[in-house]
């Protein structure tokens, strides 16, 4: 009898632990609204890697080499929806397609 009670207690504790550790993933945040005047000139503190990550987080893939122009805007190419596009990332993180 004690063995049965102990087995039931262990089973309950194990089940509770599994339930307590269950997690859910939160939905992806809504895309940030792009300034209608983007890309905006300004002192860009993003590194090339950060600009590339921003593009990838927003659905772009195969991001090519990015170069910063005289206005502080990162520019390059990337793939989106099966097409190669020219993209820009300004100092505020606005992404524009050309």
C-alpha cells in the first residue's frame, strides 16, 4: 500500500512539474511604422551587423554587403519574397525598399 501511495505521489509531482514548466511563445511584435520621409539622413550609430540583423528580423534574407552613404544611411541588397531588392536602413532603424 505504501508503495502504491508513493508511486501516486511521485506521478502527481512529476505531472505538476511538467505543467509548471510549460511555456508559450509570445507573438512577434508588430512592425514599426516607417517614417514617410525615410530614409532619414543623420548620424547612424548602427554597425553593419546591426543593420543586417534589423533587415533579417523584418523578413529579408541573403543580405549583401551594406555600405554607409554620406547621409549615414546603410544601403545594400537583400532578398524578399523571392526577389532581390535594394534596401536602406537609416539612423532610426527605418527600412525602405527601392
